[in-house]
């Protein structure tokens, strides 16, 4: 499970782990499904999804991706989601082990703002269990379900979730594929940028 960012200089490979995090039913699995479907088949492995009745993630979704060569290194990713239900906190903590980048998928429904905040606090606590923080991890926000009539204004969500962090954020309608790829590209860029400063 632990795929920490690792450079294999002999094979000229870099392996990174990116986790999609957020409250239950916010669109984490949908993001991975869209990415897996749109990526060239030769660049991705089989997608594994363990779900319960009602399509809620039971343990995690996962697939590997080869994004090609950057600065002489072949970049390989391990993409995960976590289950959003509150009682799966141990599973979320386990999946976060060795994480390099996080996409926090927030539900834009005005009625889910409390859930978004609780999930963000949960992310902070779980990162802390590995000696990491929100400030030392590459994080990108995705405001999903922007097509809902009940969607909160982006400015409101920024004040609620991003006022002190200034993370990059993207609006999305993941079920339609809108905003999924830009979010993914940005978190990958953030991960590789942090590597640049660490090596």
C-alpha cells in the first residue's frame, strides 16, 4: 500500500502516490473512472474498485498510470480514492500512507458544507499521523457538482475551505468529465514541483 515517492536511478523511474480525498459521494471515484477511461490504454493498468451497495467506496479505488518521461525520468503514478464515510477513518489513514499529492474533492451542494469541513479536518489529522501537514503536502481543491441548483457560490467555498491555504482550485462536474483533467494535471505539477525542491 505504501508507494512513497521513490526515484530508481538505475531504471530512471519516479513513482508517486496521489490520493483523491473528500466526503462520501463527493465524486472521488467518478474522477478516477473518468481519468482511467480517457487515458491512453497503454498508459494505465486495470482499475480496481471495491464498492458497497449504492456505489459507495468500501475500501478504495486504485489504478496505476505511466505518464511518460519528464526531465529524463519515467513518471509512474499510483492513483487512489478513500471511502468518505466517517466510520472508515482507519482505512483513510492507511491509504494516505506515503502520499505525495492530494486532490480534495468537495461537494458543492450547500447542504454538504459541514461534511466538507469535517473531511478536511480528517485529512489534516490523518496526515499528522505520518508527520505530514496540509502545508507540506501537495494539495489541489476540486469543487465538484457545480451543475447542482443547490451549488454554493465558489467564493463562499473558498472562504470556507481555502481562505488560509491559497491552494489551487477547480470547478468540476465530474460525471460529465468537466474539470477532471485540469485538476489531475495541477496536482501532478504540484507533486513534481515539490520533488524539484527536495532533490
